[in-house]
C-alpha cells in the first residue's frame, strides 16, 4: 500500500462528494455530501501524516479538529434546514431562491 | 444685651413663618402670635434703649456673610441712639396698630394672612433700622416695599387696591434705581459697603467731592421714592386703598419714614456735600409745600392725612438737608405718634361710617367721643400747638431753618399754616356741625375697646413724647441723638410765638369757614376755581406721568415686540429660511437636470451591464457551488500550468 | 478618588434609557418610575459631588482621563471645577424634577422618557467634558432629543418651533466646530484637550483669537441667547411641553454662558478683553430689551420665556466685566435663573394643564380660588424680579457691583431693567391673581401634591442661596479667580 492508493481513494471520495453537492436536490443530501468531502480531506491528512512524517501526530490532530468542526457544521446546518423546512414546507434547494434579488 | 439685639426682628419673622405655615386657618391664634411677637420685640427694644441711654455709643456687631474680591459683606447690626429710638417707634406703633387691627379687621376672611403680613413688615422694618451696611439696608428696604405692596393690595378684589399696590411698588422701585446706582458709585469707590467703614473712608477723603455729591444725590433718590417726596410722591395717596391700620403703620409712621431714616443714617455723607444737602433741603421744602397745598381741598379723610404725611416727611427731609440730624429725627419720632393716632382715628370713623368722604360725615363728636377727642388732640399736635409733642419738634425745625436759611423757615411757616387749616377743616367737618348723611349717622357708634385703647395710648404719646425734646432740658433728646457733636440751638421765643400764632390763625380760618360758616366755602371755591381745580386734581401729576412715562413705555414695549422682534428679527430669520428654501429649490432643479443627468447616464450604463450579468444570479445554491468549484479548479489549473 | 463619579452621572441616565426601552410601552407607570429612579441616582451622586468638592483649589477634580482615539489625540477626559459642579447639580436636580413633572404625559410615554433621559446624558456630558471632541459630541447629543421632544409633544406650532430651534442651534454648532478645528490645528502638538489648550492660549496670535472667539461666541450666543439671536427662544419655550421648557430655560441656556466661561475667556484672553465692551452693550440690550418685550406679552409662558432673555443678559454683563465679583454674579445668576425660571415654567404648566389657556387677560382674582398656587407663583415672581432675600437679587447685585467699576454708564442703564421687570411681573400678578374673581374658573383646582413637590426644592434653594450665599460663593470663587486671572493676567 502506497500513498497513491490512499490519495486515489480520497480523490474518489471527494469527487463523489462534489457530485453530491452539485446534484442533490435535497438539502440534507447536500449536507451528507459535504460530510463526504470532509472525510476525503481527513483521509488525505492521515495518509500524509503516515507517509511523510511518521513520527509526528499533526495530521491525526488536524483530523480530529476537522471531525469536530464537521459535527458543529452539521448541527448548525441541520438547524438551518429545519428552519427552512418550516418556512418553505420543503427542503428542495432548487425551490429556495431567496438569495436572488 | 446689645450683641443679642438680633433677636428683636426675629420674633416677628418667626411669627410670620408660624402663621403662614401653621395657623393660617386659625385667625384668633394668628393675631395673638403676631401681637405677642411684637410685644416681645418691644420689650427687647426697651432694654436696648435703656442700655444705650446708659452708654450712648455706637456699637456694631457683625459676621462675614459674603467674601468676594471687591465685594465683601459683613452682615450685622449697627446700634446707636438713633437706632434705639427707631426700634422703639417701630415696635410701639406696630404693637398698637396690631392690637387695633384685631377690632378693625375682625370680619375679614383673610384675617390670619393680614397678621402674617404685618409681622413680615415689622421684621423688615426692624431689620432696616438695625442694618449696618448699604447692602443690608437695601435688602430690608426692598422687603418693606414688598410688604407695603402686599398690604396695600390686601383687598385685592378691588381693582383700585391692586392698582395702588402695583403703583407703590414700581414708583418706589424707580427711586431705588437711583439708590442702587448711588450705592454702586459710593461703595465701589470707597471699597466697602459697611456704613462705618464707608463714613470713615469718606471723611478721610477717599472719594472726590463731585462723586460724593453725585452718589449722595442718587442715594437720596431712594429716600425720595420711599418717603414719597416730589417727584415720586404720587404713590402714597393711592396707597390709602390698603386697610387703614396699615396706612397708619406703614404709610404714616414707619415705612415712609425709612427715607428720612436713611438720610439721617448717612448724615456723615450729606454733611460733607453742600450741594447734596441743598438738594435734599429743597426737595423736602418743596414737597412739604406742594403736599400741604393739595391737602387743603381733598375730600377723602385718608387722602388728606396722606398728603399731610407727605408734607410732614418733606419737613423732616428739609430739616436733614439743613443739617438738622436731631431736629429731623425728633420730628420723625413725634410725627409717628400723632400721625399713627390720626390714621387710627380716621379708621375708627371709617369703621363706624363706612365711608371715606368727609362730606358724608358730620356731628360725630356726640357719637364717638373717644375717637373725636383723641383725633383732635392729634390734630393739635400736628398743627404744632403748645405744649403738645408736635410743637416742640416743629419748633426745633423752624429754629434750625431760621438760623441756617430764613427762606426755608418762611416756607415752613406757610406749611404750618396750611397744616393747621386742613387738619381743622377735617375736624370741623367730620366731628361738628349737623349730620349730613342721616342714615349713616344713625348707624354710627363708638368703636370697641380694642380699638379705642390704642387711640388713647397714642394720644398720650402725642402729648408727651415731644417733651423729651424741650429745649431747656439739659439731658433732652438733642443730647442723646446727635451727629458728631451736640449743637445746642438757642431757643428763640419770638419764633415760637410767631409759629404758634400762625398755627392758631390756620385753625381760626378753618373755624370761620367750616364751623361758623361766616365765610362761604363754596364762594371761596368759585372765586379761586382754577387754583381749586389744580389742587383738587393734585397738580395733574398722575395724568402727566401717565402721558410721558407709562404710556410711552407700553408703546415702546409693544413696538419692540410686534415690530422689532417679530417684524424685523423674526422676519430676517424667516427670510433667511425662505431664501434657503428657494436656494434648495433652485439646486434641486440643477440636481435633477444636470447632476442627475450625469449620474443617470452612469446609472444607465451600469444598469445595462447589470441586466446582462444578473442572469448569473440564479439564487440556486447549487449553481453557486458549481461556479465556486469550477472556479477553484480553474485557478488550480492556471497555477499548475 | 478613584470612583468615576462623573461617568456614572453621565451614563446612569443612559442605563435608564435601556431600561425604559426594555419595558413594554403599555407599562406606563413602570416607565415613569424607572425614569424617575434613573434621574434620581445622578441627583444623589451630585450631592456626593458637592460634599466632596474641594473649593480651595481651582484645579480640576474628579478627573477621569482615558485614551480614546489616540491617532487624533482624542481622550475621554472628564473633570469638574467650581464652575461645573453647581451646573451638574442643577442639571441633576432639574432633570429629576422635570421627570416627575412629566408624569402627566400620556402620549407615547416610552419614547418621551427615553428622549428625556438622553437629553440628561447630553447635558451632564457638556458640563463634565474637558475634551473638545467629547464636548462637541455631548453638545450635539442634546440637540436631537430636544428636537423630537418639542416636535412631538409640543403645542400647536411645534413643528415650526422645533425646526427653528434645531436650525438656529445647529447654525451655531457649525461655527463652534470650525473654531474647534482651528484650535486643533494651531495647537502644538495637536490636541483637543481643553486644559492643554488653555495653557497654550497665550501663545495664540491676537488676530487669530479675535476670529476664533467670534466663531465660538456665535455658538454660545445662540444658546444663551444673546440679542439678536434670541427669537428661537420664545417659540421653542412656548411650544415645548412643560418639562422641556424647564430644561430649556434651566439648563440649555446656561450652556451658552458656561461655554463662554469655560472656553472663550480662558482660551482667548486677548479677544475677551477686546470684545468686553461690545459684550456689555449686548448684555444691556438683552436686559432692557428683553424686559420691555415682556411687557407686551399676553401669553404667560411667552412672558416667562422673554424674561429669560432679560435675565441671561445679567450673566453676559457679569462676564463682560471680567472681575471676579461680576463673573461670580454670572454663575450665581445662572444657578438662580435655573431655579427660578424652571419653577416658573413648572407653575405655568400646572395652570395650563387645568385651564388650557395661558392668556394672562383670561384670568383674574385667582388668589381667592387657589391661594397656595398663587403664593408659590408670587414667591417665584418676586424671586425673578430680584427681591432681596431670594437668589435672584444677590446674583443681580453681584453682577452690578462687579461690573459697575468697569462699565459705569451701562450698569446705570441696566438697572432700569430691574424696574421694568418688577413692572411686568406685578402686572401679570395683578391681572391673574388679584382683582375680582373670574367665575369662569370656578372649577379650577389647587396645585396637587406632586406638582408642589416639583417646585418646593427649588423654592428652598432659592431662599437658601438668597439668604446665605456664602457656600455657593466659596465653591466657585477659586475657579473664577483663576479664569479671571487667565484673562486679565
């Protein structure tokens, strides 16, 4: 197993995530796709840490950070989605165009 | 005792506060408080008099009240023989008048308030005579003015009464203007407001004689206002609208004498300025003559007495102007007793008859014996008949005038003649002859004891008070109250006899005209119609002042407000406003077509561009995410390659 | 002393604004009492200020100084001396009493009290600020609530009056701003600190002083108001609600004279000497002209308003004399006029609330009907016309005696104002309270306890200062001596 394997996996995961973000209609789906993006990044961190600097723990610590932030982001995101649901009776993002002026 | 003399004015002040704040609803108690307070003041004044008699020196007690550079005031008291005499005069008259008022004002709904005002007046007047500085005397000066205002307008429902109060306050305040400026001039030059320090400075020549004369005359302006001297005498007759006891206390015996007191107090200054003294003497003599002549033809009993008061005050002022410190203050003292008596007697008559007009009275002697006898005694005293009080004091003044300048003595004689005439005209018309108004006559009755007892006491004083000044006494008035050193004028028998004859002839003339009716009063009136009219209308002073002072001031005020304030200044302000509005309108046009033209041109370009580009803004979240993503990819690609 | 008392005095009303805003607008009583409480605390603090003020020195006390905008040299600099302590006390007192007097406001109560407290913040600030930046901010802060208070709660011509007031004052403020900038750029190093500017003052050129003095004078003269800038005053005073008239007359006018004493005299000594005579002449016009115009008034409130023009003239006269006694007289007059005219406006309001008219001729014989009201009104009228024993007299006397050695003729003429003042007040008293009772007012009720509460403290102070002025005189003496010394050297 080399670094490339990991990077490939992570790239694959990232692309799936991007695809999800761009195509899902459901806001919750988008949120989940974003989680995939986070995980792709996490894999990258861990992989680089393992292969580039095996002694240090920087990558792992950063990963934990990212997980924490992701959790917070999910919480805030979900709260927003619930509010949007209440306002618009749905979470389809193509229906929500209040940002357009 | 002397250092505690401050307590004398405190009693009436306390009484005033007590009545106003606590007992205003209890008339009887209020009058008792008030009389009790003035009685206490009287006792303490008596103690002061006795101790000053024992040791006749000037003593001053003071404490620092205000200390600013150029303006240092020591509040305190100045006690000398003059002060102690004045304290007695004020407390005695005030006490008697207050007792009298219990009867006179018995039915008044504002009884308690009346006594509170009397207390306030007594406080202010006592404060005035005890003052030790120009500043302090001015304070009390204004306060007595205020109480005079309140008491003249006491029956404020009557328009004439409230008018008279206002007139009195404003007229005396006009005199106070001069007083105030005089104080400024004198005190800022000598650098102190304290009497004794100022006298000391003046005597040591700290002020040039011109300035001294100017300030002395200006200060005299205050006395002219308060003592109703020409040309500010017009307020006093109107002040008779107040309750009669008030007229007795304030407008005859005490407050109006404050002007005389002031000149006496400042004798050190007037003594050093010959022109100022001359002005004082001339004003006094002129007023004495003027007022006496008006009194000859008045029909209102109180107005006759009022003009008599003005005339007698003129007498005192004349005496002081001639340097007669002793004579002037002596006459002040005797005059207080008989003039208070006359006013209270008149009040008793008015109380019985419910009218002021002497032509509705007549034959009252049988109905009101005490009042009539005391009134006639007072008139004799005022006319200067031997050996009543008035004789001694008037003689002192005439003697002084004769020695200094015979012209004044002749004027004095003429005034004495007129005085005797108008007083006995009054007596004969009111107390003798037939009743002219039968209805009123039938209802007339002697006043209650509470009113007649003060009359009797005052009559007693009108006879005997002057005896302290009998010229042959070695320890008389003149050796107690004097300025610098005792001047003993040699008694002049001829003068005494002439004066008595003059007074008697005045009385005789009145007797012939109004009692015997051998000379017809009507005939005389018709013979001298223009003079009578002139006198009857008081030389038209009121009309004159109205035309040359009061109306122009109102006109000016109206002009300044309507024409200047609203017409000019506000017009300018509004014009500036309107001009600004016009300018803004103009610039608005400029804005719309030129500035806005340019701005709008830019706007069109921007809007056109925006119309194209806005299509990018879909509001779709995923479009934005897509653009962001590919934007990043693009940037990375650009960076890598 | 470390306790920042001045900041507290300024900002506790501000806390009050927040408290009032947090209350629901229906809770009228709560809003009233909250405002009363938050204006009462500064009053308590001001007593503390009086007690702890050391009158033996002219240096600033209770000083607070913090950097604020260092790049411009702006500091948060507060302090009080013998000039500002009485004014702070007066402000606290009148604000509190005015709030109490405003309890009868029923229209948009919440906003009213919020604006009122904001006004208090501004006034306190002006009297405590020692940095021009801060001074200017507070000066302008006052303007806004005043505009709304007149414009919303005022009488029939409120819009006209509010705009006139606002524009007049703003017009002056602009000149003051120019003056401040001129001072800032000429000082070395650039500073807005008043104390430093005063110490640099002698270095300024005479010509420069003459010009900048005029700029400041315009701002202050409009506030005072000095003839011919006075026509905003009758309109604003008459249209404003009672409590606002009280503040206008009691505090706002004093800011003009305060500014002259705080800024103009110490910072432009040469100009102050140069302009002394014109200033005295303007004062004379103010005194006599204002009094004469009063005579022509039929509206009671307008008469009281114009009497302020006359009375503030005495202040200007005292300042122009540049003697300690004259300037002390000015401060006395500021204090005393605040008490007396404040009370007069309160009393006019009391009558207006009941009778709905202020026409002097419409009344008559009220003494018989409402004796307590008449007594109190007469007392304050007497105070205003300078009756000895009351504070107005001692102030006028000090002004006169202080300026007499300098301007003999002007003072002699100004004394005329005293008589005219007596005339118009007595005329008013006679027409309203004396004479036969006008039965139209049968239903008129006596002054209420709350209303009496608002004027009694003022009466007590008026008599207190009149009978024994030494405490106040001692408090201001050192400061004023210093100011006069700065000018005359």
